[in-house]
């Protein structure tokens, strides 16, 4: 059994911890928290071994009546691999700790690409992470774009992708984020960071991206235009995308008209937290004009990177090849709608 540690038990870390517990070939070594807040209490409730991320704060956990198994350095020493799900920039600060104990580490999309040996998306470049010590699972938006572009590149060839990303202002629990009542080109200048980030997965891809931020918390929405090398019909594109387990093709007649209903549907799938791990692609939006493909997709920012972290563990430690790992992760997390 591969022992996986989680450092940073927030939006992403909590989900990855549960996903690790669901894997037959992995066990959760423990989770590290800086404070004895509600997230620490939830970890204790689930019976997850809890470690203090900052040694000086051990007394605060004791005062809150939350038992600790130790401090983060003991957790990192004990684990075969660590998933760092700390806020952007903290992962880079933690790298020395992981190197000190010779523990391979997975970082999240908020870290710079040059921190790691390779950026990672299971469908896009699984093999690049084999035997790597430091790997970054790309952001929610880059994950969503990589999953879509990988099969298009393989089957039809991609001359150029152009994507406008309408991004949620913050996650539901991020009460300090915005905008509250505005529509912001963000950034105002081109390109948004997403295009260059997708190129960390597909270095030879031509892609331009524009970003906006809107007063929403549910999901991101992408307006996608891809000029293909060949000229398939819209049905051929739909059939190709339908074969991908991490693309959920919203069929006509489902009545899912936006992120609200997509997550309402996900709520009742019984996965816990109402997570939608798959890209939600509107089948009806898939259109071809000569070699130009157009479509809309929505991305559940809080959950789409979760299966990717699980697959990154297997890639780095050589536990399975791409197809085996994706299949195992999908089966255990009930992915593939
Ligand atoms: P979050 O704020 O929800 O969770 C981070 C957790 O780390 C919090 O519990 C915080 O208390 C804890 N923490 C802070 N400093 C720490 C330290 N030194 N040691 C241990 N724990 C520490 O953040 P998040 O949304 O889960 O984001 C984590 C990473 O995932 C970021 O790189 C982010 O860019 C990336 N990401 C976030 C999303 C998203 O939409 N939330 C999607 C994809 C990727």
C-alpha cells in the first residue's frame, strides 16, 4: 500500500484525502493543518491522523481538544509521497521539507511551473511524470482544457485553439473574493495565464486565451474555438468526446442550461459534496464551421483536479500505466457519466 500524506487540508486537500482513502492501492498517512479550525475538526471526525503544520501551534490544537498524531515533518518522513494542497506559493516554500526527507511531492496549479520536474494532466501527459520527484497538477481550467484538447489533437490534429474563460469569482466558501456585481476582463491584456499553462502539458500547441471574472461561485465556463487540421462533422467530434470518461456530454433534453443545474444534477449523483469531476460539455453546442470547432464546457473548479492528483501518485511511483490508473481512479470515484 502506498502511503499518501496531504499537506494543506482545504478545498482541494480535503477532496484528495477522501479520494486517496477510496483507492485500493493507497492509504492515507495523514493530513497536516496549520490551525484547529473546522477543517481540522472534520479531519478528526473522519478518523484521519492529523499533524500540526507549524510546530509552535501544537498547544492550540490541544486547547481546542483536537488530538494530533505529530508534526508535519514526521508525516512527510513517514509517507511514500505527499500531496501539497496549500494556498498558492506555500507549496514552493514547502519544497525544502519534502527534499529533506526525500519524499516525492505533488503540488497544485497555484504554484509556478518551474518549481517542478513536470506539470501533469493524466489524459494529456501521464508518462512525463513517471519517476519524477516533483510534479504539479495543473489548475482546474488547464485540466479542463487539457482533457478536451488531448483527444482532438490525437484524432483530428489541432492547428490553433482560442478559448475565452468565464471564471467564477471565488469558491462558495471564499467570502472575501469577488467581484460581487461586475464583469471583469481579467487580465485585461492578452494572453491570460491559461494558454501558457496549457502549453506546460502540450508544449507545441498553438493556443490563445482570454479571461473574465464574474460574480459566480459554482463553476467556470469556457467558450472554445479550435481550428482543426482536418474537417470532421460535428457528430464525429461528439462521438470522439463521448468516449472520454472525464468528459460528461450533456445530452439534448437533459434540461441542464448552466452551472446551477449541472451541479444540481451532480448533487444527486451521491458522490459527496456534489462534486462534478468531469468537464461538462454541452453536446448541442458542438458545432463545425469548415475546420473550426466551437463548443461550451463548464468546469467544477473544486473537484476536477482530484482524480488527476490520484493519477499523479501512480505515475510518479510507477504503480500503473496511464490507462490502468485512469480506469482505477474512475471506478473508485464513480467517474464517467
Ligand atoms: P484552500 O485555501 O481552500 O486550502 C488550503 C489549505 O491549506 C487551508 O486549509 C489552509 O489553512 C492550509 N494551509 C495554509 N498554509 C499552510 C501551511 N503552511 N501548511 C499546511 N497547510 C497550510 O485552497 P485550495 O482552494 O484548496 O487551493 C490549494 C491549491 O490548489 C492552490 O495551489 C490552488 O491554486 C489550487 N487549486 C485550487 C482550486 C480551487 O478552485 N479551489 C482548483 C484547482 C487548483
